[in-house]
C-alpha cells in the first residue's frame, strides 16, 4: 500500500493543489467513552459481514447500505467506519469517506489502518497538508517504520518544502541503510535548490556506504570542487585512480587541483606521472613547463615548452611558455625569432602579440613594438599592461600627447594605479612641465607603494628639479637603500649629492652607475668633469 501511495504522490507532482471540505472533531456525534469495541452487537456484526461480502464483490452501494445498518445497531465501532470510508471513496464521495474515516480515528486514535486510508484519500484529493498531519502521527507512533518517513519526504517535495524533504530522506536512510536511493533523492534535491554544501555532505555519505561505486566518487569529486573544497576533490579523485588504475584524465584533474591550492611540488609529481603515461599529453606538457618556470626550474620549463612546440605546433601555449622562459633568461632576441613566425598564425592570441611587442621593446625597436602592442590592444582593449607599455613607448619616442592621453585614461579609470601616477609624473618632470601636478601625483604613488625604489626616486627627482635639495636627498637616498642596481637612480643620487657639495660620494655613485651601464656617455662626461 505504501508503494502505491508514493506512486500516487509522484503522479500528482505536476498538479496544482485545491482545498476540499474538512470535518473537525466538533462536528462528530458524541460517543460513550466507556464503551469498548470488543462488545460488538450481533446484528451489527451480521450486517458488517454482509457489507464486507458486497464490498469484496465490488458492489459498493449495497455494501454502504449494510454498513449503515450495522452502525444503527453499534455506531461506535471504528472498523465499520473504515469500511464505509473505503466504500464512499470507491463511489467518489470523498467528503462522506473522510467523515467516516475521521470518525474511526476519533473512536480509536491508535487505528493505523484508518489513518493510512484517510491519508491516502487526502493525497488523492491533493489535500497534502492534511495527509502530512496523518503521516506525522503515524511516524510518531511507529518511529521505526521507514515507509512513513519516505511518504513524508515525498509529500514535502510535492509541496516544495525541499529542506524538509531532504531531512526525511536522510532519516529514512538512517533507519534503513539499505535504502541508499533515499540519499540519492536527497542529493538531487540539494543540487536542485543549489544547496551544494549539503549535497556534498549527502554524497559523501553515499561514498562511505558504497565505497566502490565510481559514479558516487565522481559525483562527490565534482561537487567538492564546485564548493571550492579542492582537497576533498583530490581525495575522491585519488580513490577513483586507485579503483580504476591511473589514467591521464584523472591524474590531470588531481595535478590541476594541487596547482590551484598552491602545492606545486605535488602538482609536478602528478603531471610527471601523466608524462610517463602519455608523453604527448598537452595539458601535462603545458603545466610541467608553466610550474617549472614559476618554481625557477628554467631549463625544465624550456624543455617541456620545446616538446610542446615540436609535437603540437598548432597549440599556442607551447610558444607562450617557451617565450616566457626565454624572457626570464633575458633572451628576447630568441623570442622574436620564435614569435615573429607565429604572430600572423595566432592573430587572435593576445599573449603572443603582447610578448612579441614586449620583446621588440626590449630590443629598442619601438616601431614594431608599437605595432604588436596595438594588435594586443585590439584583442583586449582594456588591458592595462598594454596601455602602460604603449605609453612608455610614446614617451620614449617623444609622442607625448599620446602618452599623456593614455596616462590620463589609466588614472581616470583607476585612481590607485601607482604605476601610471609615477610614470606620468616622471614624464612631466623630464619635460619640465606641470611640476606641481607631477609632485602631487608622485606623492600619491609613494603613498600607495611606499617601498618602491622607482617611485621614491621619482618623488625625490621632482623635489630636486624644483630646488628642494634636502627632500631630494632624503627620498633618493631611501630609494638607493632599497635597490642600488638601477643606473638611472644612482645617477640621480650623484646629481643631488653634487648639488649638496658632497663630491666624493657623488663620484662613488656615478662610478657604480657606470659599472651597470658602461655605455652611458653622459655619465662618463660627468665623471670626467669632477
């Protein structure tokens, strides 16, 4: 009967609810509370038996007549009311059926049969709240009966009370761990209502109950990763690998998760296993190159990038990884050789265009650098890196109206862009223009990045240009203390020291700058004049 009830609930899932007539206990005729059902009137019993015979034959009208006669002799027998309720239900007279079933319960509150039949009728009439009341009573009276809990779960789902449905499905599983289907339904609902945290807990229970079920493990890995619980995702994927044997697909997932949680050593070990299984695997080659580069294993990074280029010439990541490794080695000439052949092939790949522009800029080929930076900007018009690079090129080539325009755009779109504030300030001070504005922007830049050697130098250099020698000395000295390998900053410091009549110290810093930039003719001239 319970299975039929659940089936009926499922059929009604698509139907809308409507209210039916209800009978309250106050509407019922009074009874003699002292009377016991065990003392049945003989004539009532005869009519009841006749009614049962008609009922079994499907003659519900005659059965009703006999049951009503039985009630005249003994109105307080709950069993007669139950049978009448079933007959009226069959005769499609639900109000009268409900009346007699509620009367049966009123006469005997422990009568589970009456409650079951009544609840079934409520469900049939889509009176789900009243059906739920009956099943809650049944569940309370028989807490070990899992069928009642399942019906409550289905009723809750039918009424869109999803959290409650999940609770009952889990309770059903607690009562009967063989019913793992209950957990599956709970997980499905949790996913439907986007309670991914709850879905993860439920699916983990499923994996614990059936530890060899690969589908459950895959589902658990997916939901754990979706929830950002990547360590749990790794555990589940490792279990899958243990059951099914290592595969490139599963190992790649594990390696990628290790990389995302900043465990590069573990990621490298996993991707190395993938490489052993499949030396042509694109993802493994890409990440072996990328992670080795980030961990400063440049030769290995270069090796895997070269492997990727050789075996997968149509994959842009190989050229990108190789170029990044070469730039770390200050070999921008080789980057130009590689990327200049690929730039037109991968015309829509931002990074290839940008890295080629960057390499030409390092080669002081500003015309070609501008060309490829513009290509990159066409792909990603909001790239601040490209805008900064173009502004620097325009500044170097005295196209100051264009560089000023870009700097203003960068600062307008992000007033905390310390690099734009600093570079624009330095451009203005080198041109001897708008020094008050340059000083204000530079001051803001060092407030945003107070430990930047370059920004402190700019601020000190502006003070020098407007005659504030003490401030210039203080800020450029601080810049040199942070980093003393920039020839321009060291030259600035020497200039300020000379202005402050500290000639010996100025010579020291000029010489140090010349060691870094031995082809600097201006420095040589300054030293020769001291």
